[in-house]
C-alpha cells in the first residue's frame, strides 16, 4: 500500500508539470525527446536536397536527418523515431507520394502525437505534421510549408519559424548557405526557449562528388550555430582558395585576387590552411602578406613551425631570417623546401639547390625525384631519367618517380 501511495504521488507530481518541457515525456516513456527546429529544402537547379537543424540536446545530426538524392529527404524531430526517415525513403522509391510516405508510417505509430516530421520528394513536393501533444510543451510547436521547403520546430519563441521562412525565401547562395542562413535567422528570433547545444547541415545532390557534399555537425557547444557557420566558411573558403589558384594559373589575376581575399576571410582560424594561403600569396607576388600568414600560424599554434622549411626561399627576408634555420634542416625538411620551390615553378633553383645538397651528402629518393622532375620540366630528358632511376633504386615504392619515368619512356 505504501509503495502504491509513493507511485501515485510521483505520477501526480509529474502530471502537475505536464507542460514544463521536453524532459517530462522522457520521464514517462524513458525516451530522449529533443526540442528542435529545422528546415528541409530542395534546390531544383542544383538538384540538391538538404536539411539544417538545431536543438538543445547533443548530436542532433545523428538521428534527425535522412536524405537520398533523387528520392527525397526527411527531418525527424521532437521524440525522434528513425523509421519515419528509413520507411519514408523506401515508400518514395515504391512510388508513394510524400504525404503517403509520412502518413502511412504515422498510422502505424502508437506515439505519433510525440513526433514532428517534415518530408520532401524528388520533385520538391512537401508534407509535414506536428504531433498533437507538442502543443502542451513550453513554447511554440508548428510548421510552415513553402515552395520546395518546410520549416518545423517545437518549444520555440513565437517568430522563429516565420523568420526562418522569410530568410530562406529571400536569401541567395548555395542550398547549404541558404539553409544555414535560415537556421541563424531562427536562432536570432529566439530559437528554442530552453537553449541550444548542437546543430547540423547536410546537403546531398544527384551530381555531387564526395568533396562537395555537405555534412557539417556541431555535436556539443554553447554556440553550436556559430560554430556551424565557421565550419561552412571553412568548407567554402577552401573552395575559393582553389578557385583563386586556378584563376591565377589561367592568367585571370583579377579573379584570382578576389577569390583569394574571400578565402582569407573565410579560412581565418583554420591554421592547417595557412601554409596554402601563404603559398598562394607568394605565387601572386604578395610576399609581405604571405609572411603575415606564416607569423599568424606560428602565433596560433606553435606546432605550425613544422611548415617553416617549405618557405626556405624566404630565408633572406629580414622577418624570416631568424625563423628559417637551414643548418638544422632534416632530409624531410629539405624535401619540403624543394617541393615548394618546384610548386612555385622555380625549377632552375630546385636543380641548383639539390645538386648542392648532394655535394653535402644530403640525398634521398624523393630529392632525386624532385630533381628528375625539374629536369623534365626543363626538357632535359636524359638527366630526368637518370635521377628518376636513382630515386627508384633508393626506394622502389616511389610511385611518383615511377609514374613520371613511365610517362617519359612512353612518349
């Protein structure tokens, strides 16, 4: 009897706080309920499907996003039930409409009143539903269906979904960029009233290679959407840096400088890219700016000094003399130094420097490969073959030397 009274008291206490927030249903069902907001969309020009989502729980991208290019996508939030995404994609493949794909799963779900689902098919048709119990949770739970997109969420400030919708409809850029802008707009409008902890953006396309698919996730942070934006900046910043180098090689210096400026702004903070940024500046004649990026790398990460030998060619610059110490270079350092010279097209300098190293008994398979390659670029085929053969004698697995040697011999 006593145990029954205790149990009844607990139930009454829980019931008294039935609208308190996401943890009540969790206590009742022993399930993890995420208060969340998301946008799901299709870009018919790029043939891409994407979802951006944020929550006050950890790793929101882990169980709420389901996308298959040329089939459709599902955003599964509130009390997450993966079968809506898994079954939904299968039903779309069977030829069902997006509404059927969701409703048929919903009809088999005894706890559909705890769910919030949005879906989009291969042509951009959308459907969504918000479980009836969500209206009793703190904050607003709703959905907005637009052309080729849906915004949904629960436990939200009043204007979150409206602002997300406005942002997506008025913004420009790639689908991933527009999705993130919408998420930021939602957060700026108040986001979830209970806070924020994780966020994700995933975009997949019919024609996308692995390197331009978007799968960015911040699993646990006090500022998840801010960090998600940083990740996206890094993604597109690296692309702009490559565009800058390509434009430079094609002789379009104006576009090269523009793209490099954009890349520098977007990649600020990613120390792993500073070496490439510095190299791009050197290629475009901006030695002072290159040195600034080198110094920035060293300031932000002492271990960045491993990149210093690659900038051997700056050894006579007053700002670099104390930083570049050739007398302490290892063979690997010299390989890095000569590799950068070659990448900058300084083949005669590479030939002169490596021949000098050989006289000091500093030699390796890779240095011979670099020397052979420089001779190849300078159209001295016999010398190129000689050093490529030496490179392979020193290391039979030097695949770069082997490939170049085969290229020369098959001409």
